[in-house]
């Protein structure tokens, strides 16, 4: 009799556990739990689940940010657009000196593993350049594309 009750209890626990787990099939469960701990003041949260990672788009302190998580809930990186005057002074100076004929069309920072990288897209009438920098190490060419000028 005790054996039957024990087996019945285990089956009940298995059924209940399966029903709770069924709601987590989208792969965001671990990411959402990590996110709640790291970004408790976030609002307007949207989740996108991809094959290799989960992305949270959210607002915090008046900024739109993007947090990227592994499917196991480990934070990979946090990214967000910034204005060019928020760049380190050395990077601003290098842009003015070496790319004076270009205008900024996109700029964002990516924080990962304690380091911040910057990516900037600049254009002139002939080219679109994407430059990358690790903090204040200077800019390096990430990509260069010639425009179809007619």
C-alpha cells in the first residue's frame, strides 16, 4: 500500500513538473530569470528567441538597451546606442582628425566581460565605413563599402 502511494505521489510530481516546464519551451526561461536579477529597474521588455541566443530589448534610465543571453541564461553582452559626445575623448579626437569628411549614421557601445567596445558607422559621398574600438585603443576598420554613386 505504501509503495502504491509513493508511486502515485511520484507520478503526480512528474505530471505537475511537466506542466510547469511546458511553458518554458521558447528558451527564454533562464534568460528571463537572469534578467530579473540584473535589470530589476527595466521596463518595456520585449523578448526575441533565436537559435543560439535570447535577446531582451528594454528601457532603463531613459535608454533603450539590448541584453543578449545564452540559452542557459548567461549574460553575453549589453548594447545600446549612444551619442558621439559620449565617446571617450581620445576616440572623438581621432574621428575629428582622421575622418573629418564623414558624418555619423550609427553609433553604439557593447559591454561584455568587463570591457566596452564601440562601433561607429560613418559615411561620406563615396564610402560607408564601420569602425570598431575597444575603449580608448583607437579606431580600427571593421568594414568598408563603396557606395554606388551615379
